[in-house]
C-alpha cells in the first residue's frame, strides 16, 4: 500500500458560517417575492429593537433642540426633516409608500418623519451603527431589458402603493398567487408580437436546424478524412516514432530536446535560418536591430530611448504573429530571436545606467510610456464543467517556468482555478498543484438519490449553499478581489451575467467590485441553468466588514453563456493586449481546426522532399479539404447568427442560448487540450487522485509548445515592469521631501504620458534617429538582392542547402560581426 501524500493546508477549509448564513438569507430574500420586512423572521427579528433605538436617539435630539419643541417654526422643522434622508431610507422600498401616505395624512407627518430623520451632531457614530444594521433588510431588486429600458418588476404598480400594506394584511394569499412570478418570466420581447413572426418562426427554425445538421454531418466527414490521411499517410516510419517520443515527454526540458530532434528530421530547422517571411516585416526588424546595436555600443541613451519607444508596442512589424511560431515544433526565425535579445540588452542598459545625463524622472516616464504601449499579458481560463480541471496543468506549466501572468480571468469551471491562482502565492501554488488536490474537489459527490429529487424540486442539480462551503478552500475563505490582489499581487477576473437575459454583463475584479466576495462570484459564474440556480453576489461592507448583498440583491449566473473569454473588458480595465487562452469547452473544441498549423504544431507534408517554397507552407489535409472545412464552418456560423438576430431560439430554462457558439473563444495564444470520448463520462464528476495526475500532465503537455512564444513576450514585459518599479523607487527617494511631488502621479492609469516622450525632441532629431536614411535604403536593397539569389539557389538544388551560422544573413551585416557570432543563440 502506497504512503498517503499530504496536501498543503488539507485540514483547512476557511469556512465562515456567518458569511454562509448571510448568503443563504439573501437567496431567501430573492426567492420570496412577497417578503414582508415587518414580519418576524430569523433575518429581521431585530428590527423592533433597532427602531426603538432610533426613536430614543430622535427623542434625545428633540430635547437638545429647542426649535423642534417650540410652537413656532413648525414648518421649518418639517422642511429639515424631509431633507434628512439616510441611505437606508432609500434602500427601504417602504419609504416611498410612507411618502405618499404623508401627502394624505398630514397629521401623522411628524411621527413618520421621526423614523427617518437624521440625528444632529453628537450622535453620528450611533446613527452610523444603526444605519448599517439595516443591511440585513431585504434589498431592492433591479432588472432591465437593456441599459436604456429599465423595468421595475419588483416594485408595486403605480396606483396600488397607497393600499399596499392594507392589501397585504387582508388578501395575502391572493397577492402571492399574482406576484410570485420571477423577474425573467415577466419580461417579454416586444419584437415577438408580430403575427408573421408567430406564424413563420417555427417553420424557419426547423428548416435552419435541419440545414445546419446536414452541414454538420458533411463537416465532420471532412474532419475525419483529414485525421485519417494524417494518421495513415503522413505520420509513418521514423517521423511517427519521433512524434510519439515527443508526446511522451514528462518535463519541459525533455520536450525541447525531442522537439528539436523532430524539427531536424523534418528539416524544419532550415526555415529558421531564412529571415524572409511574408507574415512579418523582416526588413524593419533587421534595420531596428542594427540601429539598436549601434546606439547601445555608443551608449547614446537618449536616442536609444526614442527607438525603443517606437518599437515597444503590440505586434511591432508583425513580430508577434502566430505564424512565426507555427512552422516548427520548437523555435522561430533566428532574426526574431535576435530582436528580442537586443531589445532586452538595451532596456537593461537604460535601467543600470548611473550617468547623470538623463535624470531619473525622464527614465521613469519612458518606462511608463512603453509599459502602456506594450500592454500586459493575461491568462484566460474558459468554462467547460469538469474539463476545466485541465487548467491546473496549464497553470503548473506556466508557474514552473515563472511565466504565470499577474492578470488572470476565469469563467464557470475556469473561475475555480483562477480563484486558486489569485489567492495563493507562488510557493503555496507549487504545493497545491499536485494530484492530491483532488481531495478538495467534492462538488459532485452527492449520489443520484439526493440530486434527482433536488433537481425535480428546484430545477437545479446542485445546492448553492453546499457549493459555497466547498468553494471556500479555493478562495482562501471569504476573500474579496481587493484582498486577493493585496495578498498575491494578481488581479482576478470572473465573468458573470445577470439572471435577466438582456441586462449587461459584469466582469468582477478589483476595479468593478473590489469588496465582492470571490466565492459568491464563483458560484454565480458556475450557475448554468439546470446545474445551479442563479445566486446573489455578496460583498463585505468596507466600514464594518459586515457581509451584505452586492448589486442590491440581484441574481447572477454563468458568464460563459455570453462572455466566456472577456478580452475586450480586460483590455479596458488593465490594458491587456496579449491573451493566453485555455479553451476546454467541449462544444467549441469540436470545431477547432488549424489549417496553417498552430503555435508549436506545424503542418507537416506527407512527402519528405518538396520544392523549397512549398516545403513550409502546405495546408492541413490539402487545399481542397481546408477550403471545404472553412466554407462549411462559416456557413454553420452564418445560420446560427441568423437564429440569434431573428430571436428564433426559445429561451429554455429562462436563458438565451444563441450566444454559446457565436462568442470570441480565442486569444493571441489559444490552447486546445484534446479530450477523449471517455472523458465525457466524467463531465460532472469529481476526479480521483490518479485521474487528477493524468489531467495535470495533459495540461502541461498542451502548454509546452506555447511556452517559447510566451517567454519572448514576457521577457520584454518583465524588464519593462522592473525598470518602471526601480526608476519609480529612485524617483521617490530623490523627491520624497520636495514640495509639489504627488504620489498620484504614479498611477498606471494616468493618461498624461506625453511628458518625456518623443515630443521632447524636435522633428529633425526624430527623423535622424528613426527615419530611413539613404544608407538604410541601400542596405535594404542589398538584402532584397541577397534573398533573391538565395531563392534561386534553393530552387536549383535543395540538397545543397546548408546554412552556416556566420553566413545565414547577407553581407550587409558585416558591420555587426561581433554580434553575428552570437545571433544563433537564444535568450533563454
């Protein structure tokens, strides 16, 4: 019997039962549409005591204020009282009822005002305490069909407010029968009232689904043909042995070694030695390297900063094009490697320079500008039920290479992994991302004789309260988004959508919802119809840490139904323009097809010897198969878009399902883990330790081919951030005691970044440094001629291709002989 391996913090659950209780109460508030705040319940049984305390405070204020007890000036007192409305009065829906009653019952105005008047100075602390106690009252609900069409479905209709309390006491049963409909059931689509729509909707929908089914059958026949042709024709003999060896690699170093062997056997390494490539501007890259080298040798930092400011931006000259990493199993163009190496050397020179010619403030502004131009990287983890556990392996591979981004988003099942990553430090994660983590994954442990009756009763297989307790381990208790960022430095993002199908989506993070509790957001993001009912988000009151409903008690559900990968929102909040997407949704993975190869997985021709211009540019399965695949996939997507635009699909389980295939599911780099048919049996089951080991290994192997691309991007991004922090620290030290220095200038979101930029230099100087001189144009012409000669030689005799390290570039690079000796070396 094998020894039981302990798990880090295995004995800790971090459950706060008080917070779970408040969450349960909020769910009851929302479900009980006819909830009466005056009825004694476990939630509001303390209301009489609170009201008594408020009356006593008002009595004290009346005794201390002579004007309120005098016979004259009564009208002025009423004006003061009517203007003294607290936030809790606005939160309490009964306040508006009282206001209308006051208009009819002027004799009772003072008694009503005594309940809502604000105490005078001297009782502020007591009032704050009592006001916060009202957070346990039922919150108002908000729903909307869109941002411009609000619908107050939870409020009584106009004209019935006067007798709302009387009606509740005398005809309670009748009221319940007419008002217990949910908000979503009340909402109606005005566009469905057309008679022609009613007549033609179902025939059109049946025709479209029939046509999509036919297209889907043809599509998968083509996919089967491509897979069989690759298996039976392309991958045979020695190349198949090398590929199988590559797939069995256990570590990243082992994978690199096997990938280089396969590249060499397939002669893909020759491709790296040819600078010319249509997917990036190799001329601009060559010229930039020459200028950077020259300025670095001369230590001309001012002009060097100008050049770097121009090239440190997203996808400069196509340098981040995926095709640059899709023609080899490991590696890219040598010229690209050389560019990254040179840029890092120049940035390091600026950071380590102690010369007083450039003041520290200008350096800090430089790094601030290039940081905003270059942008940030983010890891996006998709939903996908229990397939989402593959994200553990993805995160482990990034963590082992110190490449885990500081910005992480997750949706549905991916939110669970994202929460774990953002609430634990790197040292803690290394102890947690092991197969023994399966002991803490017990979300699906209920047997069938428990969840089937629950499903029949509630319409959901799982219980929100039970999941709330189990999620606390992964969120480190009732941690908020702001607390998670303070603890680990990572910015967590979880996508959720309102239960109302037409309300806008929210990406919960430390900007939009800093005090929101992560586990409540995690439950909302996992609330797939039929799996988990919509839940209320909870937040910590920043004043007294009391747990209260977020967003006025509205309910939220799975964000993957509309925004599985929130790329636009991440760019808006954090300036993210490089996304690493781990996509495990089974209904999306079925349609993944890379006709020109993907990062770390090139398209390999079935013939070993071809003409040089075709050797690295074949289509997967051939041109005809690729063309048919693209045509059918886009045709299916077109008809799905028609269904969405015409609103033909019925809203099953009160949800619009038309977006599940029409979202943007990819990023700059997209990982598509392969799922076996047997994996679908475990789609809603907890993994064992043995199966968790297999899942983590699968995720790591899927990540290995993409790590080089991520390393190149992260290498520059990390140096920029380090330079920004170091220069900021020095700047604070030099200006700490000076007047006029404000720490607010350090905010990354400051838009005033023009200072210290290119505008500091005159146009002539900028043209001299950045522009192409006659020598540069002559150099580029020589490069073109050399490349044309190389192409002609390759066409005459491919077997004579033998690129030497020192001769891989044209003679125009003789001015940088010393650097050329090292140009084949990577920076890692």
